[in-house]
C-alpha cells in the first residue's frame, strides 16, 4: 500500500469512528407519558426511557412558590401526545434519567418552546445557549407564563 493510500485509509477509519460516536448521541422514540414539567417517558427500541429535558429548569427552583408546573405539563401533553421525538443525549442525571435535548418532528426544541412560553427557565449552570437566553428575555418582557407574576430582573 502506498503512503498516500495508508493515510487515506487511516483518515477514513478515524472519520467512521467519530461519525459512529456522533450518531450514538442521537436517537428517536415515541412519547408515552408526560411525567412533569420537564420529564417525559419515551419508548426507545422497546424500552421506556425516563427523559429529562436538557438546558432548562422549572421556575419553581428560582422563584420558590411561583411556578407554571401545571401549565408546562399541559403544554407538553398538547405538543407531544402521540408523537415521535428526536433526542440528543447529553448525560445521565443523579435520578437515573437521561438528559436530552428533545425535538419535535418539525425540528422545534421542546426546551426552547417551554422557555419561550415562560413555562421554564434557562438552566444557566448547564447552558450558555444565547438563543435560550434571548427567548427567556422575550418571555419576561412580554410577561408570558411565570413572568406575569415576577418583577423584571433583566
């Protein structure tokens, strides 16, 4: 094998390894239950997985008694009921849930939708996504969801 062929073969192998690892972080499933305002049960390959939405947190964690838990859960029921979703795996949390970015069939992110409605907040400990930050500021400015009960903190 010539030197350039060996390099080409080596690079192809490396590319395949990285591509297979990248694909392992993405998978699809069918929503079978909305557990709460940021947790779903998703059927993946004949196994029900408990999925925690990545990058967001409940307003209750920041504001105490002020929350939109029920509205957020109802919204999730409305947009996910009977639907397949695409998941981007991030981690496994201490409760054993898989933490994922969850996308609807149209490509929209459940986390972004919840933040834009004021039903969730960006979890700044785990996320520095400027789009989530922007959506949270817009929801706050327009007094959506939890923001109708909270004084501005921009």
